[in-house]
C-alpha cells in the first residue's frame, strides 16, 4: 500500500501548528494573502520584517524539507508559463476578493468554527474543482 499520504498529514500538522503559534504569538490570524497583501500595498510598513520572515519561511521550508528527505521535488504541474502566470494572478485576485485565502479561511477559520471561513473554504474548493475540470478536460491546457 502506498504511503505517500503521510507527507500530506505531516504537512497539515506543520501548517496547523504554525497557524496556532502565529495566533498565540501575535494575536492575529495567519492568512498568507493578508500578510503578503499588507507588504504589497504598503499598509504593513511597521511589520515588514515579521511579514518578510513569514514569506521567506513559506518559500524556504519546502526546500529545506526536500533537502532533509533527499527528494527532488517532482510535481505534475504544467510547464506552460502562461498558465502558471494566469493561475497565480487569478488566485491572488480571488484571495483579495474573498478577504482571505485558504490559510486564513481554511486553516484558521474552520478551526475557529467561523461560518465565514467555512463558507469561503467550500467555495474555494468548488471553484478549484470547476477550474481543474474546465482547464484540463474542456480547454486541454493542463
């Protein structure tokens, strides 16, 4: 039996623990889009160091995990740069439109039993499923 699910389980535990520590340490929700958005629009100038370290951790932690596990980081993502750029822009736009992302609404909102977080996460999942179906089976770009 394949055991690759264990990576997802461990990753989920790490994300949940990080969100809990962020909430306990700062009294704020660990929403990645809010953290990045505050840097991008300049509204969080006084917290730039903390937010920058958070983003560095988001980028650096997977690389450290790959090094520690001796893995290559192979994915099944498309190699089409236009699709990757469009996907990133759409995710960023959607996160700002929804006043949060899956880390804020999904991880933190659901764990706090927030109806807004539960509804947003359900809509994120539904939009993701529809997008994958449309882009893979109808448009054939992924």
